[in-house]
C-alpha cells in the first residue's frame, strides 16, 4: 500500500507572508492536491523575540487570499514544548544525545580560538563522553556521527553529499529547556507523518543534520525537494528594494489572487510553453520533476501584464466582488453602503480592458458612482467651448424626452442629431464624455451612459452646462 502524501508549509511568523514563502506554500499545496494528499500548516514560532500573533494572522490571511487551504493546522510549535522534551528525553536515554554544561562564554572563547587557528568553529565535544546527569544549567546536544558521509537525495537538485566530519553536535534543548529549530522540525515531521519536505534551498545545509535526527528515532526519512531562490532583476536575493515582497501588499495594490498564483508557479516551474493556467490545470500538470535548478528572477512588469489578462478574462460577477473592497478603501463607496452587485459587475466589466489592477479600476469607477466629479481643466478648455455647450444643451433636452439612456435608445438618437448638424459622431461624443466622466478617456460613451442611468446623466449635463 502506497504511503499517503503529507506535506507541510512551516513559516516563521517574524514578518508578513513573503513572495518566496508563498511560492513554497503553493508548491506544497499543488503537490498535495496532485497526489490526493494532505497539506498541513505549521507555525514555527520558537523565536519568541521576533514572532508575533499579528504576523501569524497575516500569514494565514495571505494564504486564505491566495486560496491555499490547509487540511490540518495551524499547529504552533510554542504549544508543543512538552512533546519536544519527550522526544529529547528519549534520545538521552538511548545515548543519542547528551547533557552539555559548557557556558556561552566558554563556547565563544573556543570559537574564537578555532578561528585564530584556522579551524572550523565547531563544538569540540568537551561534554560528548562525560555522561553527565541532568544539571542546572545544562543544554542537550545531539550526538552526530563523526565519520562517513550523508547523501541527500534531493528531488530537484539530485544527490548532495556532506562529510559527517563537518556536522556539529547541535544543541536540541537550550539550557532554559526551550527546543531549537533543527530538532523541533524533525519532531514535528515525525509526529505529523510528513512524507515530503518541499522548501527553499536556504535550508539545504540543515538537511544532513535533520536526516541523522530522523534516523535516530528510527523514522523513515522524508523525501527532500529544495526550491531555487527568487532573485530581483539585479540577480540579488529578492528584497524590498526590488519592490513589494509581501503577498498582502499585492492584494492591496489590486492584484487578483489567481494572477499572483499563476505568476508564482512559473517562477521555477514549467509545463511546455504554457504561460496561463487554471487551478485545475496546475493541479493536473504539477510535478517536482519540472522544477528547474536555477534561481528564478522576479519580474514585476510581467506580473502586472498577467494580472491585466486575468482582469480582462474575469466575469462581471467576479470583478464586482474583487473591486468592491478597493472602492470602500478609497472612499468611493461607504463602508456600510448597499450596492447592487449586478450593476457593479456591469460597471467593472466595462473597465476591464482599461485596468491593469483593481486599484486602477476602482479609481476609474469614481465617475460611475460619485455625486460630483471634477472636470479636467485641459479637457474642459478643449471640448466644452461655447459651441460644444450648445450641442450638449440639445443633447440634454433629447435625453430628457427619452424613456431611458440605454444604448439601444440613445445611440440612434445621437447619430441622428450628428447627421442633422453635419457633424462627425466624435464632435458630439467627446464633449459628452468630458461632461459625464470629467476626462477624455472612457469606455464607449453609450455604454457609459447606460451604466450611469438617466438621473446621473442628466445631473452631470446640468453641472457641465452651469446648472
């Protein structure tokens, strides 16, 4: 019987969900879905000086926004200290770990001496064979092998060989009883029956240490897949100087979650020449074999283009739901306002080809919703001269007499008026656009009028005519 796939995303809550962390979560999520497995969320919050509940919530909010749902968790390591101490006690009893009473000052002195002598600043093993009993204060160290090699059979990078002679006897419990990273990771993986560890390649050097701890418990070592890092355009590690790096920042800038997911999955993974994927296609095609070994370069312009494509191909209903928070954020819509979502979808859909982000869309929707708009001075000077205002007055009277401002009613009336006056349609349409929207760029003017409705159209015309 095949062992069920169980994977985990295990962020440290010392900041918001980073683009690199989101990609790691996504690859784990896809791998679990592809193999009908379980995706676990584990919060590695043992760094109490930097971990906060705010960051934990932000990480979960970011994952929820990306629709990366987890089947188990979130587990917090700070809730599991008794479990870790039980694991450590077992290693001590079996002679696979030992008490160490070396003080921080002693250890630092020996490190400095090793540097002076050109040696590796490893723990020298002073307490390794002393068979010390529990003492205060005393740390607990894991007994690493001193000979041979450890081979990491990485599913992305291939075999990686480490000499055991360079592996330190790492501390697994500090003298205050708190556990350390490399130890709790293994204890959690064993407890949660993790089968595959998919994480960033900044963890490669931790892997041989962790392998020996798995083996010390007689546990089958999970399969490892270390993802190449994400770089900025200058080939340096992605950081804030390259632009926004947190998932929530992209949410707030008006990106669609599926667009960001699609972009992140292509940072290091490929399926032929296909660029745009549905979620179902990603789950169907995802495999670790198609992840490259080279670092991926984050390109904000490509992400922006991809986002625009997702906006263009979204339904009116989806756009209404997506843009509403941004309309509330910028004050166009009151927080408690009751919105006709069908109407909002129609308005948003009219702007889909003119908006690269939802923030841009929300800004343009102002003229559909606001009671008052400001007319651009240059547009007023060019298109609302006296002769144009005379035509707008005639248009206003025509609209007042019309049953509504639907395109099917208004368009033939405007065309007839332009023909009667010997004008091109633009000579009427552009002054009308400026009066209604405040600028010279918008969707088709008849579509705009239909979305605005007769009352707002009449109000805008009256304002432009000085009423």
